[in-house]
């Protein structure tokens, strides 16, 4: 029958999950160390425990050498001749043991032995825990909440404690002491205080385990989970595929009226779950992964780097990206590809820029917009705007930031650019090209200047002709002599009256002719006056 001491050792081993022989060896080592310390010796000493009686003894072991010349350590070696005096059967290399009395050992030696036993048992316990959980990473465990710390949650796994750091917790979850929850075993860390088991409630493996327990098709292998992307407490995306063409993988996971997936959502404290059908075609898989957004098209931009370009409608861009980029981020994790999302407008602008870069792009000097005026052009050129295209692309706010450009000038620039491209608003008159005429001088000298021009010369010539000569000239211009015979006496009288009135007011008519010929000059003066006014307002 085993002694009471050995029975206590067996009970301790079962509680700690360690082999009783490990505890026995710890007790023997502790007795040997305490005896060596008590006798203050360096002899090779070992302890032995009798399982039946529970008695613990200490022995000194010495090695047998052949001659005295071979002795290197007199405390732990003896010659063959000395050994055979004690044991005739001993051979070279054998060991002889000598009993060491442990009766004189006092309280200090016992305390030392106790510390050694505790240390050995603790080391054995750590090794047992590490060997128990080190190879079970990713496994789902049922744990009980033992205590709540400011940042961590401590769980009781039965044989040891487990710690769940803050980063491995879901923001939606709150725990109470004594609550039983399912956790994922992440890893076992070897620390100075012993192995620490790290568990998680944020790992994707937890979602996979919940689906396996809730969906029979996943448990029996009919439906397989190909990929999971998760942001704990926010949203999870899971891609499933069916091995049976008659089984809908998404429908099997959702369940009738959503009962199966709702059970998993309750376990995760309300975390949203998107179930997606897996596809081997990466572009098709990407379209489904970005749900609920509708994707216009998907293209592979870099196969080696695994990069995709996704084009969506302008109204679907924010939905495809998701809150704080969550939707596209989870889709990228699910696909294990990099995703670049662009709207239709962004893609169109990108294509236009590429085409302009390839073709060099149009470049029209800003001097072509004659309505701007020289002063405005100088300000724009000083600001680095040298082409009509660059000016057309600028906004009113950007133009207002240019020194010397005010609101009135901005409006003028906008109208000038619009007119340059042939765009006129309702009510605006399109300019009619006017033939250029020389500038006339006011007063009496205007008559002489007008007479020097072709048009004024013609009019002055017509003043000195008779009615018959006028008719002859008109007939010559018409290219037909028959028109002369068509004039009646009344026509000749009208011509004479017209000439007489011109003779009476030749000076006034000359000035009117000067004004008519000078219409172009007046228009230019008006434009210059308006430009000077705009500059004064801007200043």
C-alpha cells in the first residue's frame, strides 16, 4: 500500500495535470539539495523516496577508478582497491553509494526543500500546459469568464487560464463573470511566469465554427467555406461554394426566413454578415464581393501584383467604398487582391487625360481671345495661364485669386471664353464682320479724308454727276443697258431732287458719312472705355 505522502503526490498530479513521478523526482531532488546545503559539501548526492513507507533518504554516489593517479575529484571518486573493500563485485566505472543521515536536517533545510518542490512542480505544470495547447491553435474552446481586467478578459479553461487582449475583443460584446462563451485559441506564449494561452473572439475562425455548427450542409461538406474576411463588431464577408449543383450555398447558410444566419448574428452580438457565392472567375467574384454596390465592370490591371480596377456608377461609388472604406477593404481581404475603385466620371477624365497626353493635346495661345483686352491678358500670362484651354478649365474662384482680377473681370473673361468657342446665351447678338475703314478726322478735314478713301471718293464723284450720268453708271454696274430705258421721267426728277438736297447740305452729309465710315472706330473706343472702367473697379 502506498504511503500517505505518495497518495498526496498523486492527488496533486491529477489536479495539476502532471505525472506523479515528476512530483516524486522533485521531492527527491529537494532532499538531496537540502542535505548538501546542511553538510556544506560538494559531493554528488541524490535523494530516494520509498513509495511504500514514504521515507526519504539521501545518498552520496562515488565513481570507481582503477588507480590513485586517475583520481581527479577525491570527493566523488575512489580507487578500485578501496571500492572492492566495500563491494567485491564492483568494477571500474561503477558507482558506490553511501548513506547520508538526514535526521539533523532542521527547519531551514525543510523550507529549502519546500521551495525546490514548488519550483519543480510549477515548471512541470508549465510544460504540461504548453504541450497541451501549443498544437491546438485555431481550435474553438468553451471557456468561462473568470475575471475582468481593465483591458483584458481572463477565462478559465479548466487546466489553465487564458487571456483575451483588447485587440481580440469585439466592440459589441460585454462579458459577465461566470458566463460561458466560445473562443478561438490563437497561440501559446512562453513567458517568464509560465505559458500564457491567448484566445480571441475577433478571429475569422469563430465565424467559420459558428456556421459549421448551425448549417448542416457545411458540417457534412456539401457546402464549403472558401474565404472569410472579418472586422469584429462591424461586418463579416463569407464566400461559400456548393459541391452539389442542386444545393444553393447562399440559401443553405441563410436558412428559412434567415433563421440560421440570425442565430449566428445573435451569437456575435449583432455583427452584420454578408454571404457571397464563390466564383473561380476573379472578376465575377469581385462583383459579388462588393455587394450591395452594383459594379459596372471589373478589369485586371496587374496579374502578377494581383491588382483589380473596378468601375462603378457615380451614384454607387460611396456604397462600393463603404463606411470608412470598410466594404472595399473587406472585399480586398476576401479576394486577396488589391482593388482600385473609380467612378464613371473619374475613369472618363482619366481616359481623356491619357488621350491628350498621347496626342499632345490642343494648345491655343491666349492671345486668340481678342475680347479679353491687353491688360487682362498680361495679368493672366503673369499668373502662368498662356493657353485658352487652361483658361477654360479654371473656375471663377481660381480666377478671383489672380492679382488684379475682380468679379467684373471674371465675368468678362467667362463671356470672352464662351464667345471664343462660339457659345452665345439667349439674347446675345453675334458680331457681324465689318470691313475695315480708315479713321477719319472730325471737322472739315474729315471730308477731305473721306474723299481720299475709295468709298468717300465714290460718294463725292456721285455728287458732281448729272442724273443721266448716274443712271448710266447704275446701268453699267448692273451690266445691262436695258435698265436705262426702264427709268421714267419721275425717276429722273427724284434723282435731281436728291442731288439738290446733297448740294444744300454737303458739309453736314460729309460729316454723317464720316460717322458712318467711323463706326468701327467708335466700337473700339467703347470697348477700351469699358476695359478701363473694369480695371478701376478691380483696383
